């Protein structure tokens, strides 16, 4: 803007330039609005996703989703927790943190015994208690073994064929249980000579034993014994193989009689290493199969 020079002077007029700066001129083209718009679009997307979930799910599924994001809280009114006042019906110094009616609260009842119980005569020692002693288990097993022995003897006496084998059956109490020995003699063999094939009467006898002990919980061990008479070629067949094979044949016959597989604790053959007639290892009475009903183990939790 030019200013007029004073009269009588040749000095040129002064020129004053005024610059005006307008702040924020580029704000309209900035990025702040983009962030707000992105937040808006995200919110809309979440809203439409929520609508889609509401329409595509069942009431049960929706409740599950709601509990996932916001677990169900206890209804204090229904559970008797607290009160209508700011402190739930309690004073500031109260130790009762669950309301005035703690006994009515489910939470309180879990931690506060309603009555001190002394317990009965079978505390931890019930029929299926986890603290049953080994002595008690053995006493129960001994009674069951005695009853089982009488049943076997009665069944043998009632059968003409089995009655003939009565002298070949022996019941021997041991430290591990009750052993039933099926013993050969010079006149009769439970297995065909030198084989694992059971005689028919012996098979019937073992089947009868299986039916008698089937309902007992005791594990079973089977051990095969032979005399000391050797084979011609021990590399092809020997008394170890024969004793083990006869024990396995006995196990199979017991299984056919109804005994489950998990009842068998051990199957083994000891050849002639444990003779019944130690003075004469070749005596035929050393050939036998021992079926042992083992005492139950006092395992914690059983």
C-alpha cells in the first residue's frame, strides 16, 4: 500500500507490504479425521458381526459366548450373600465376609462345617475304603478261600469223573495266597506224556475250578512243574519249555471257563527246580500245575 509523499519533496512514497498467514489452512486435508473414520468403520463392523452372530446361533450358544467374555457371576440375592445396604448388612469391622446369613450361603457352606462329625466304626476302613489294612484284606481273602475250597470239594464229590481225581487235588495255604496243586502220580497224568495236551477229566476239573473262583477278585498265578526225566535233545524240547507250556495250557482252560484276562498275574514254568519229592526228583508226583489265588494287595485307593 503506497503512502503519499509530503508536499515539496521528491522522496518516493514508502511501500508497506502486509503478509497475512492463515493458520491451519491444511487441516482440512490432514489425517485426524481418517483415524476417527476408521474407528467408526471398525465399530460398525463389530456391530454387524454381533447381529450376524445373534441371528446364526441358538440361545444356548449365545449364553456360552456371553459367559466366555463375561463369566456368570453369583446371584447374591439367591445365595443369601450380603444385604441391601452398602456393606451388605455387615459392619465395617465384621469378619463375616459372606453376609449376615452365612449358613444360607453356598460359598460359606463349603468352608464351614455345619456339625463336627466323629465318624463311624469304619472310618477309612469301609468295604471299599482307601485305607484298608493288609491284615484286613488277608482275613477277608482267607474266609473267601475257605468257602471256595468247600465248594470245589462238594462239586468234585457230586461228579463221578471228578471224584476220581480228588486225590490229585491239594489245597495248600501259602504266604502269598491259597495254592491249588493238580498233581500227577504213577497211575494218572493230567497231561499226555511229554506234551501240553490236557486229559479230558483234567480239563473238566480245571473248568470247574474256573467257575468256582470266577467271582473272586483275587489275582491268579499259575506255575508249571515237571520231574527231572530229561529229553533226548534238550535243544529241541526240555523241561523248561514243557513246564511253561503246561502252565499256559492251564491258563487257557481257565480263561475258557470264564476268567477274564486281567485276573492272571503271572504264568511261569520252573521245570524240575522245585520238586515236591525232593529225595527223588524223577518221581512222577513232581509233575504238577499249581494254581495260586493270591492275596489282594493293599494299594491306596482300592
